């Protein structure tokens, strides 16, 4: 999987933007940054598709488009099926000599609603069939396009409009679905997690996902200042602290073999650097209610869950 | 040597589903994506055999749902592939969302629907509830009377859907079990004749977001954005364009039907409607699909007795060939519209709505009544059809319509 590309900051900066400015995403929207970074890693002709969601809506208000590459949107629950059809068409048209390109990469983007919830069937089916495409999950942990409703990707305790911080039930009572592990369980060739704070790592993973034969899945944390009730200037910082608290560890699973990526490996080797979840939670208004005395036990539960999942990951990565 | 043999055609025994698969095999289809459902199953089974025996050059995607099957066809078509899918009943209902997206994206997908009742209660047998509910989804709808027409219609469908003036998806309906599982002699064209007839997809030029004229497909050299967010300022115009394409379709359907008649020797009326002994008829029934075969037998019997009975079979239900319908029924005195589906709480079945509406201005004095029949595969016997013609005779005689909408063939 060696790439000739060096992934230096200079090289990345010199590459043209294929996801252009002028889109209507909010200030501080990490998903928009993620889209731009992902397309920095393309290696040639590429077709992209999005599930319905913020990034589809804000990037393509007719007659404008932020996409410098061919792009299609069809519905919410079928981004992976979009990619399946595109990939199958490219394959057969090339075989029949009706495609002028040696290879065309296919990237599907979906938010957490379009991936954890309504889109998981199409995703699972596409991966089982082995289509050669990269699926990028930009995870802002709720249905933001419809106004902040909880999804299977919303973490424990988070306020959303459908998991309000009520007097009896303080935010979402359930855990976040371990979607990337679910994808690894498909025995697909490449699964990874990424954060826009570690953007070179993210871009490298996109490139690996494209280079691998068969389906690849990239789970990217992507803060939403509107939904997370966070400072729009802190989105990248929050993306970093998510990694440093091990709430969102960075890893790759190549053919099912888990490996920690450098930023998380540091946390494994130097546990004293691991930050407490409170440092992450306090930056976001969606967790504000957890700091009330009557709900404070929940931050402990969140810490326990994060620690438990982190230990499980370390084992999978054969880390001490 | 018969005319058939002269054209290099051969007669083989095929059920309706096999006729679909055979036609698709000959049409140089690039991507087939499908999910099995009774009574469509034989289509995907047969096509799988073609794929696994290397008889077709097609990417066959066995999807995890009908929703994904149609999605795959839609996006494959957007890349430039010729695509096909098939379904029935609940499968079509699950595709519902993507039916609109497909027509809205102007993706020329061809789909066979082995017409079957919708749940509940669950029932695997024929009626038209599944495709009638999709009549406003922007798909051309063609209903076949027999397996020969199924085969012929699928081949024509690719040309119609992909025509630059049309660019709309098309649904070919074949009655579940009555056609899908019934063996008939089907006259098939040689592979190369079909291949030449369907030719290769052509792509009209469209103006992209940079103002450049580019082929209408997802092409990295000439990027376009398909399926954008379209708000109050443009959505309406795009929907209007869809309707305009629908209005252009009848001429294209007729033209392609005629071109096909030249290579096959087979015609189904003018491609939109088929009249049967209707020229001097006083009593007419109107129906879709395989029921027409039974009706024709009854018409012949009545004619032998001197009753001026006739039949109008609607082949293209979408777009509705209004002028052809009006013209065909000009001299008829009483009409029975037969609906194999029910529009619950409506004023008769969907075909009745359309026909009576079409006739409102031209033949206001023609008695037009409705019979809901054959739901869930209930047989439509000659006896029942005869009764309908007798009702029409009575209406003419008395000048009165007792019941505007009736259910026929109920166990009561």
C-alpha cells in the first residue's frame, strides 16, 4: 500500500481544492473541513456521492455547487448503494471499452444519521458485496440538518432536541454505537478512524482507503458548533481533545488487524498524557447539564465507558 | 418458410419472467441490480444463470434490498450505464422513494414489475395495486397482455427511456403468475438484431455549473452535480421539465413501437392503446394487462351473437394517451372501465378516474362505469366479463346507471 505521495504539509497545501469555498456550511463546521481534506487526498479521476445531510444540502444549492468533481446525491439511507452502482458501472464500462479512464475512485460521504442509523443496511450490503469504494463517515453525533436530533452516533448524556436534558432524563441515556468496529466485523480490507485535528493522518488514511482493493471505511469525528453548543473557533481543538481523552481514539484495521495511529499510540505509551473526559465535555454546551450536582455521576459513567472501550482497543492493538 | 423464420426469429417456450430475462440478455445491459421477490424471482434467477454461464457482459448486483437495487441502477445510469431492475409488490413499495429520485434525476432505468397485490393481508398473486400507486412517480408505465408483448416491450423500453427527448425511467408491467409463471410460445429475435435495435446509449449535452456544455453523465473530465438541493427558485421548473418529457413520450413510444414492428412484424395497436373490434362498437370495456386476452374471447362470442362489443386496452398508462382514448371511444355508448386495484375512499379505481376524466369534455353523455376486479389474484372469468357487457346493454336500454362503481367476482 505504498504511496508515492509524501503527505507533507507543503504538498498537501499545493494540491487544488476539489471541495470549494462558497458552500453554505456554518462557521466552524468541521464536516466541511473534513470534506475538503478528504478530497485533498484523491489520486486521480474521482466520483463522489453524499447521503442526504448537512454537507449535501450546503454544498449544492442549485444552481451552485462546491464540487469540482462529478457528484451525485439520491437519498438519505443509500449512500453506499449509490457508490455500489457507480462502481459497478465504471467496472463494466471499462471492460466494454466505453470508459476513457484507467481508473476512477469512488467516495461516498455520509453523516452519522446516514451511517449509524438509516444507512447501515445499504452500507453493510455494499461492503459484503465487496465494491471498491471509500465510505467516509463524518460524525457530528446527531441529526444536525434537521436541527439536532439524537442518532445512534450520539454519545451518552448528550443533549439533543430528542434527548433533552430533562429533569428526570439528562440527555441521551444510551451509548454511542461502535460503528467502526461493526465495519471491521465485516472483514473488510480497511477501516480507520480520523480527526481533522490530525489532518495529515486523516489524508493518509483517505489515500490508503482509496488504494486498497475493495471497500474501505473511514470514521471521522467532525464537531458541529451549532449542535454541540461549542465555540465555532474550537472545532479543531475539540477534535484534538476527543483523541487526547481517548473518547475518539485513532486507529486503523488493515484486513482486520487493529493498529493504533500515532496520536493515540502516544496516549497508550504515555498514559499520563491522557486527558479526562471532563476536559472534553466542558467545552460543549450539549454536556452542560452533566455538571449539575444531581447528574455529576454521569460524567463518571462516561469516563468508565471511555476507559472500558479504550482498554478493549488496546487489547485489539496488542498494546500493553 | 414462415414470415417469422424469414426474419431469423425463433419460437421458444418462455414464461413471462423468462421472457423478461431473455430480452434483457439481448439488450447489452451494463448493470442489473435486483432483489428477489415473488413473482419476479424467476427474472433474477434466470439472469443469474446468464451471468454465471458467461452469456452476458453485465455487472449483476444482488443487493440487500429493492431500495438499494433501484439506487444502484440510478447511479449506474448516471455514470452512463444501461441499467435494469425488476421487482413486485412490497419491493416496488420499498423503492417508492427512489422511484421519484430516479425520474427526477432523469435516469433512464428500465424495470419489470411482475404485478402483485400489496399487503396486508399478505398475498403473492396478481393485481395492479403495486404499480398503480406509483402512477405519479414520473415513470413511464407500459402493461403487457401476454409473454410475447412482455419480451417485445422490454426491448422497446430501453430505446424509449434512453431517448434524448424522453430520458425517463420506464416500468413494464406483467401480471404476476398469469404471465410471470405461465409458459407461452414467444417469438424471439436474433441477438444481433436486438443489439442493433437498442444500439448504445447516447448522452445529450447539458450546461454544467461552469456554463460549459457537457455530456449528461458523471464524467471526471466534465464534472456535473446531479441531485442537488433545489429550492423554491428552481425546483418547480425542474418538475415542469419532467412533465414536458412525459408529454413528448407518446410520440417517441409510437415511433419506437413502429420501428420495432418493422424488425419483428409485431404491433400492439399504435403502441399506446390497442383497440379490439371497437370501430363500430356500442359497448366497450377498458382494461390493462393479461385480462385483455379473456375479454377478447368474450367480445368474439358477443359479436357472433350480433352484440356490438369491443375492447380498448391501455398499453401505456403513463403518459396517458388521452387523445387516443377519446378517439377510440368516440362512437361508443357505454363504457366499463376495469380496475385491478382499489383506490380506497376514492371515486372508483385509478384507471376509471383517468378515463372518465379524459372523456369528460369529449363524450359527456357516454355512460362510464367502473368494475374493481381480480384483487389478490382472483380469477376474472369469461362469465363475469359477459355480465359486465350485459350491464352495459342494460345501461344503454334504460339510460340509467344503477351503480357507478362495483366490485365484480366477490364471494357474496
